[in-house]
C-alpha cells in the first residue's frame, strides 16, 4: 500500500469512481467526494494508509480478506448505516466506497 498525499487522488479514477474533491484527511487515510461513472451518482471514497511497519504479508492478508468479504459488505442494508457500494484495491490504494451524504464531512 502507498502512503497518500491527501490531494494526489483528486481528478483520478479508482475503480469506476472519479475522485472530485478532498473532504478531509487524517494520519490513517483520507475521504473524497467522487462520482460513480456508470450511474452518475455521488459517492464518498475513503482511502487507507497503513503504518510503514506493516509487512507485505500482512498487507496482502488484509487485502485478500477484504476481497472475500466484499460481496457480503456491499449487500448490507440497514437504515442506520451508510450503504457500502464497493471495496477495492487499485495501484496500491485500498479504498472503500459509500453513499455520499451531505453534512457528514
């Protein structure tokens, strides 16, 4: 996994999500407003940074686990949780895509 400079994904595409603007960032990651290209809907993309001491094996194990659980997580529906649209890993970035809700930034 790469360590992100907070703005470096603005204007880029992760999966089918075009990153439009940075919403906020912290030591472990950042959140962005994005647009799902196939549906034209707004989404929030959260990216994750991991401590530099995390081994390649540990990173691969986490990525594999998320890939296995992706189908289950994207099917979750409940009025008190944001819908999870997607999970992914692209070019060394681990990301989670949820519904974008104004006021949750």
